[in-house]
């Protein structure tokens, strides 16, 4: 709820539901065995997130606001997880099929870390990371830099000599699209998309959204100028 660029963004409403509720519903469509957990902060401003999780009967863990890596580690312990799939809460268009594909990529390659962002070819807003609890534990216990604590995974993907990597890439480079919600312009675009699929917010997939942009190419300009906040590191992520 404490987003600097768009406060309260995860509980903004589109198509009659909060963005977080839509995202959680879409993640429940994943076919791979999984258990959802929302990892939020101990701050009072995030009480409404806890209330939403209680209403939806979804586990919620509260941890540090600044040390997000420790929050992830403790949430994984709370869930007794052997494997962690990281999805940020500002991606209501998340595609369950792509999440399953990233998980499958790690299963097939036995990599410590798999994602669809090592080389960015998917629209921003479909970001999925999958890594072992062992890797997360190493990061939690060894990471010292503030940006490694804040962004959770740079300690892992920034050390390919230590952790094995697997990359899921799209057949066509669609990385110019921005479907995450970090600014008012992002919210405007995502709201338009969700309203178009309001009759079934769980069934549509990223391919349906891309076809929608063929009908509405002017929508791309709504947030095309928004710059993504970068991780201040020497990481290898492109």
C-alpha cells in the first residue's frame, strides 16, 4: 500500500474488483501444484491487504517493509516451501500458463533459478521467478547490499557462477509492452484491459491482450513513456 509512485495501488479497483484480488484469482488458475501466500508488511497501512486475504481465505505473512528478502525468506519458512515462485502484486494481468511454463522450465533443467526476465521478451507485468528455497536461504543469510535485500533475487541471478540459471523466452519479442501497475498511466491502461475482459477475469491470457492491442494500437501510447524503476546494481538482468 505504501507505493511511492501510486499509493494504495494493489487495492485500486478495476472491473469491480481490486487489482490484488484479480491477480490472486488468476494465480489460482495455475495447474502446477502450489499454495498461494501474500507476503506483506507489518505496517498498519497494509492492514487492508490482510483483511482481503482473510476474506479470500489465502495465507498472509507479515514481515519487514524494507528488508523484502527477509520477508520472502520468512514467508517461505511459514509456508514450508521447497520452491518459491515470486510474483509481484502489481501485475494483475499475470498469465497462469506462463507461470506454469517458468515452473516447468526449472523442473526440466533442475536449475537453481528460472525466470522469464533474464532476457526480457515477454510484456512487463508477466514477470515470474522460480527458485529453490536453498537458493533463497543462501541469499537471505549472505546478502549484504541494501538493493539485494530490497529486491529479493539479485543475489541469486547476479551470481551465475554459483547458481544455475534457466531462461524462458517468448517466440516473439513483446517486451515493449508495459502491463505492470506503478503509475496512474499504468493503472489507466490496465483498467481498460480488465474492463474489456470483465465478463471473465480469470479466463483471458496474454495472447488475448496482445490481440486486443491489434484492435486498439492507441492504447500502447497511454504508458509508453513510463520508465521502469531499475535495480541499482551490477546485476546481469537485461
